[in-house]
C-alpha cells in the first residue's frame, strides 16, 4: 500500500468515526432511554465496572478508542518487524557491494542487488539504471530513491504520532458529550432529577477522558522510541549512500 492509499484510508476512517459520533444515541430524541443506568446494584457499584461495561458506558467514543488501540498495536508490531537495521542495510551486504563497486564489477553488483532486497540494493539499482544518461541523473536517482525509502519508514512511524494526538481529542469529545448528556438529564426531567441520570453522563465523561489518555500515553512513548531508532537507521543509510553514489557515478 503506497502513501497516498494510506492517507485515503486514514481520512475514510476518520470520516466514519465522525459519522458514528454524530449518531451517538446520547444525542437522540429519546433522552431517557439513552440515560439508563449501567450499574444496577450497590454491590456491583462497590466492585466497580468491568472492562466491557466501561466500553458500553463510554458510548461510541470508547468504541472508536478501542479500535484505535488495536490499530496502534498493529502499527507497533509492524514497525518492530520493519525497523531492523540488519534487514534494511545489512553491514555484510554493504561491504561486499562497495568492494564490487570499487572493482567496477557491474554484473556482480546487479546480481547481488537482485538477490538481496533492501534499501541499499534499491538505491544502487536506481543509480545503475540512470548511469548511462549521465552522472547528474544517476546521482539524482539515487538521492531520490533514498529519500523515498526513508520517507516511507517515517510515514509508518508518524501514524503513531497521529494516534497519540487524536486519542486525547476523542476523549475530550466524549467528555463534552457526557456533560451534554448529564445536563440534558436536568433539562428533560420536569420532576425531581434522579442522581442516576446525572451519574450516567458524568461517568461517560470521565471514562472517555481516561480512555483517550490510556491510548495516547503509551502510543507517544512507543513513537519516541521508534523515532530514535529510525533516526539512527536513516543516518547509517545516508552515510552508506554518500560512498555508494560516488562509486556508482565513477563507473563508465
């Protein structure tokens, strides 16, 4: 999946999430039905709410945060598997490639690049394909290939930063909806306001706030880790790229 497809998918998910929130039953005409209690007995209240009861009490916002948590875990696993310096720029491979480039053995270099799929091999192939058209075009092709490859890695890590930013905002939105629900309990109850009706709205407000922070804080910590890891990989590839560009452009 290319970067544009990922952006389109991300926008689609956000649009669907927005429609879901707007369709929250707490904002429907039947306020009394939307405000029915989630904790039925005193004994259950003492024990606290279960995880699924918290999801239910939080409404649509908590469901979206729950889905975001799964997306976050998937991105973390993917980045752990992808951001591996031994796979992206293996030292043994790079040393052998540089040796063959110094010997100007183009045939062997192409065979090695075809056999080992990594960022360095793709950069070299991009340069070899353009070397007959001139040194400048070969250099630009290799530099553009390196930027594209590293940019793709940064994009995958940036999704974690996006989730860490969106999750607290969703929690804040749930807080606002919960307070609206609580005040509607006052507005639509002409007789004595029952505390349980107010409690449902306030509970929703607090649960969604906590849910947003629970998703955002670990995600931000993992993002910081991957950012440092990727920066180290990018620096290594750029150092290799400088030597490789020089060697490829010297081949006649």
